[in-house]
C-alpha cells in the first residue's frame, strides 16, 4: 500500500548518524544495517499496537468442535501475526456476576483466547463471540502516512542510540511530532469517525445487566 520502501527508511536512519548508505538489506550489509532493521521493526510494532484502520477488525467466532477453544485465525500473507485480541461481546462468568475478560494464550496449543475470569481456555459451545483483533502488518502493506510516521520515530531512535547528538535529536523530535500527527490524522480519516459515533470506548460502554429482572430496584414511597 505504501510507497516508502524499507531500504529507503534504513538509509534515512543511517544518514541521520552520518553513516554510509547501503544498496540492499542482505546479511552482507553490515552490523549497522541489522541494528537499524531491529529498531525499525520495534517502531513499527509500537505504532501498530494501538490499532489502525487496516489492521484492526472485528471477528465473529464460535468455539472449536473438539476443544471448545476460541482459536484465532491464522495470519494471512500480508500479516506477521496477532498483536492483541479482546473479547468485545459481553458474557457472564461461571459465577453469574462477573464479566468474562480474556487474554492471549499460545502455550500447549494454538493461539487462542484465555478466560482470565474463570481461569480456563474452554468456552461455552453454541455461543457467538465477537473478538476485536489487532494484527501486525508487513511493512509493504502499511499506508504511506503510517510508514512516514514510523520512519520518523525509527530515525530519531537510531540517531539517539548511535550518536546521541542533542541538536540533531531536537530536529528529529520535531519531525517525529509532525509525521506522527499526520499519520494519526490519516488513520482517523480512514476510520471515518465523528463526534457522534466514534471511539473504542463506546464499544465497551455496555451494561451486561440490562433486562435482568433480579437487579431491578423497587422504590416505595413512605
């Protein structure tokens, strides 16, 4: 999706520290290139963790027939894996009072949701669950504003770790602020949000006790 190549970003990182540019990202490029790639991958992960318009989606799920696990989908060719997964739909725990909260679990089986409230990875069969998944996209599938924002952060981090020049860091800090703002603005525009219906918080502002006769308060006038 984006037009900025990973090679171009790495060269910008090297340039910020006054180092020689490279023509490829093969293993023969040197230790500085490998360090730059590690910093770039971390910056990309940090930027995508909050969820973007093109890496965050809602999945309708049911349990597996043989295990009753809520197994997360296998990443496609344009994804590197699952960053986070949250159970959005409301379900009561076994005690009938608490809301089911979840986390990711990969030990002893496939990547799946773990019910932290009941301390189990077994969910009720025949129930529909809605899970919000944030995936890590490969660099080439990020849009250009996101790529540019990640580049600004990676360039600054690389310069600080390798040179630590304060004047250069001030300049790169301003660049990072500008392009992060542009990246977030582009993402908000892609999500088509407005002041009347927007934000992840609205999805969570649900009362799981609606229409529960046992919790209706009866008031009597004295």
